[in-house]
């Protein structure tokens, strides 16, 4: 039987590269954004205690455990953000489920969603799952991957329903400045469309820049959704837990879709999330020291490969997104060749939209040992390749 519904939906190139790599023994993966750190012992101990004291095997309320939503509200309030735990916070099975539930709520068939390009690979497919059409708007790569309102104006149409903003950006590590975020909010309000902020990397900042969070300004909350995750900053990718923030009216509608998709986020993971919030400052401060060190290690390696890559250190996240400076047959074929010949798994830039072509994404969230081994293999690959690379 032919499954027509999924013909225009593709498997993420990130996942495709991981699947390819899983079939090759001895591969060092810098592909998928999985931290090398184990989930912290504070979180594990809290989960063990919850298993002993609570009935973990039953559903929670669809919006999530009351205590967790209260903790999220209190955590947000400390940062100057006000969302009601009863009506405006929904605990989700990771941020991608929150995004998918939001898109299924707001989109009609053929509605268009503008996605800055490059941006996280899963956005376009989530839009297609919701019967929408992803429309890419190029970021200005020569201006630190900035986004202009003029560029948005050129791609908008009568069908434009939403814009998805990854703040900070994955894969570039760019932090959008406050003036850009405010201009976006005004633009979305004037064009009667939704603004979806993915703030998964909000806790990563290696600079003096401020990661401005529009949620602090209640003026725009009526048409904005915020996506959050415990996956990255707390090394909890496998727990599948996050949350969304939206105004009462919109959250009420999103909750219907969320309930239809998953009923509730995994209850045991919700207890893990409560522990993460309880020890948030300690855990994030400790892990960011390690990420800063790994960022410097990766930068030092890229500096030694300047004949082959043009790279700058990211402001946020745990990815480098260098431009390929040697003759190649496209980022996907190049990534596959490096995987097969050097046994290093990385993600082709085309995974993140058309403007990502000519780039590769390297995750430095892996162990120092893996980082050093991967770059040693990469240097050997360029030195020993039977098909010598040619600098452009």
C-alpha cells in the first residue's frame, strides 16, 4: 500500500547520518547534538526517590504534573517572565513535540511558515507534518548570520501564518540581538501571524552578549509560543521532556493536540525535570565550564585546518558551522565521504536549509577524547586522501 501522506516528509539528515554511522565500526560521532555528559546524580537520585514514593506508572494530568508546572512558573518569575502554571504552561515530550502540537494547532492546509535559513533541521518537516509549507528566508552569512525585516518582507505572502526563530540559533550559534527580536515581534503583530521561539540553547552563552527573551515583555504574548527543553543544558536528551509557554487562549487549543499526540509527557521524566529545576544554577554553571573548554579545543583544531575550513567560534550552543574551503561535490557527499574514509560523523550543512550548503556542522558537546580523536582523523584524512582536496 502506498503511503501518500508521508511522500513529502523526509527523515532528518542528522538522523540519516547517525544511522549511516551506526553501521560503520569505530566511528567517532560529532553529528547529532547529544551531550557526552551523563544526567547529573542529583537528578538520578531524585528519580530513584520518586520511584519509591510515588505512583509513577500512571498518567499525569495532560498539561503535566502540577508541582512541575508550579516550579516552572516560579523559575520563570525569577527571570522576570510571568506565565500561569494552570493555564499557560504545558509540559511536553521534548520541545519537538511542543513544536509539532503548536503547528498542528495553528496551521490550515497550505499555510506557510517562514524559517530562517540555516536553522534546525526538524522545523521544515514538522511544518510539513502539519500540512503546512516551509518557506526559507536566508540569514546574512556575511553579517554574522543576521536576519533582516526586508528579507522577511520579500518571502511573506497572504498564506504566511508563522515564523520559527531558534534563539540562539542552531547550527550557527548566533545570538539574535534585542532589536532584531523586537522588530520580529512588531512584524509578526502587524502581519497577524504567530511567532514561535525555540529557546533550547538559552542557557549557553560564551560571550558578553545578552540572550534577550521576548517573554519578559507581555505586550506580545497573544501570538507567541515559546519552546523549552531539558535535553541540552541538563544532559537529558533521552528523558524527552520540555515545556511550552503560550497565552491562555492559545495554550487551551494546543493542549487538545498535545493530549491527542502523547496524553502527557513521561511521568518519570517530569520528576527528573523537577530535580533539574531544583539544582538548576549549580548544574548549568558546572556544565558550562566544560563546554567552554571544549569550544576552545575545537577552535584550536579548526585554526590548524584553516586551509580547509573557514570557522569562527559560536556565541552559543555546542556546534561549529564552518564553511568548506576545498573543492567538493556538495555538503552531503562530503560528509558521507568523511564518514566512510575517516570514520568521523558530521552533519552536512544542507540539512539546515538551502543556505547551509557549503558548510558542515560539528558538535563539540562530545567528550574531549572524542573531539581530539575526530580532529586527528580529519587532519590525517586531508593529508592522506587518495583524492587530494583542492582549495577553492
